[in-house]
C-alpha cells in the first residue's frame, strides 16, 4: 500500500492595514531608521489596530481566504491547529475562535505554543493526523498579534515585531510530495533569554506586575542571536543529510524572519545562495508564528511542483528545527 503523505495544497495570509514604519518608531523611542535597517533589515511592520480585535480575527480572515482559494467549504474541514503565543484569551484556544469566525463547524481545534518554531511544530503535528488516513482537510494557522505583548517604550524589542496571520491547508496525497521529514529540538534552559515575566501561573497578574511592565516580551538579543544562527543551520543540514539532499537539491530555504543578519548567516552556513533564501522581513518584521507561511504565500508564484523546500525556525524556549517539504502544486 502506498503511504499517505500530507501535502500543502493552498496558502493564504492576512495582514492588518496599518503600516508602522521605522520613521514612526523614531518618534516613539530613541532609535533611527538607519539602526533598525542595518541591524535587523526591517523597514516596516503591520499593526492590528481597533478595539475588540485579536489574533483570531486575522487568523479567521486568513483561513476564510484559504478555503475560498482552494474551493473548500468550511463544513469539509476536519481539524484546525493554530500556532500562536498571543491567543485572544488564555483560554479557550484561538483555534476555536478562528474556526467559529470562519464558519468551520465539523472540526476539532486547538492551539500550540512553541514560540517562533510553533508553525513548524504544528505543521508536522497536523501532517501526522493526515498521514493517519483519518483526516482529509486540516488547516494550520500561524497567527500573532505581537503588538499586544510588545512594550512600545522598549527600543530593544519594539522595533522587531509585527502582527499577521497565515494559513495552509494540508490534504492527503499518494504522490512523493508534502511534509517529508523534520528535525526538531528544544532546550528549556534557554527560557531565561526570551520570555514574558508575568501573567502565567508562576507570577499571576497583579498591580505590581503591570506597574513593573512585566506583561511584555523580555529578550536578551545577543544570546538569542548566537543560538539562532547555529541551530537553524544545523537542524537544516541534519534534515538534508538524513535524506541525502545536497545544497544543489534545495530549491528554497525558508528561515524564520527574526533578523536579516540571522537569515543571511544561516544561508551562508548552509552554502545556500541568497537568491534561494526567502525573505520578507523588510515588509513585516518578526510576526512570530506567521513568518514562515507568509514567506510561502509571498513566493507562491515562484514555486513549482516538486521543489525541495527547507523550512527552519528558532525561538523562545529555546525551540528550533527544520522541515523538508516538497511543494505539491
Ligand atoms: O524570533 C525570536 C527569536 N529572536 C531573535 O532571533 C532575535 C535575535 N537577536 C537579534 O536579532 C539582535 O540581537 C537584536 C536586533 C535584538 C539587537 O541587535 P544587536 O546587534 O545584537 O544589538 P545589541 O543588543 O548588541 O545592541 C547594540 C547597541 C546597544 O547600545 P550600546 O550598549 O552599544 O551603546 C543598544 O542599546 O544598540 C543599542 N540599541 C538600539 N539603538 C537604536 C538596541 N536597540 C536599539 C534600537 N535603536 N532600536
């Protein structure tokens, strides 16, 4: 019997209208367009403005657009996974709210939190459901309203992040395409360098935690930078080696978009030429769980069936990993 594989059959994103430029950030904190551009590669990012709008609103728009694009009725969807660090509420899951807002009634849904690696982990989890043969249409959404946890008085982090959502549809195939292999890892000792100090069970919200601005991203940039450069390249090279893929076999490298210097260093360590490395950080900044699907969406017109694609991410946790994907359309 031919093994069932899980293929991405559509990708669609949602970007809020509001564009926060480096120039505007210059008015908010002691920074400059020059510093942000040269140190990070980011020129602008999107921000979800408006009362009563959360991560699920971007996620639902991405999912509705995705299903429409593929001609799938919401009633056909079996499962929705949302990778996010900024669910609308601590519970229920953003995935449930996304399903509700997108009119998906016959699916079960839940969230996954692996910080910036979340979309990759969710993609492999979803692929396993499809490969079981029991699920035919599975949606994976990477969505984050990072502006809800960014301290806009902290110049070290506020220039980096943006809001967005992007979704893919996974369907079974018997062709040699889809999510083919992965290499994932975590190191919990890394928590110290990137986390949110309060709001969890360790330090529940209080007047004191709010006054101390502890409900925002805390990041020590340099250690995260160093780990990101080595771990994304190493995980990608491991996946390639395990599958006898040479550099020349790789059509595209899709790195998490956290810093242009990390993206370039990863490509260099892997010996992948710059024109094969997907980049959109200049337009959207670091959208955490949305960066990788947003790259696929942006480059969709340049992809061909059978392209070998390496997806790789590094993020809070620490979490990191790489996926070997063969494009299916
Ligand atoms: O997606 C999750 C994973 N996250 C990442 O992968 C992020 C990894 N880290 C990074 O991308 C970089 O470390 C940052 C972009 C966060 C920072 O860049 P850096 O080159 O590591 O800068 P730095 O932290 O070493 O700071 C250099 C200088 C400091 O000033 P002094 O001490 O040299 O006087 C900072 O205070 O730049 C200063 N600085 C800024 N200056 C202007 C920090 N942020 C800013 C800013 N504007 N926004």
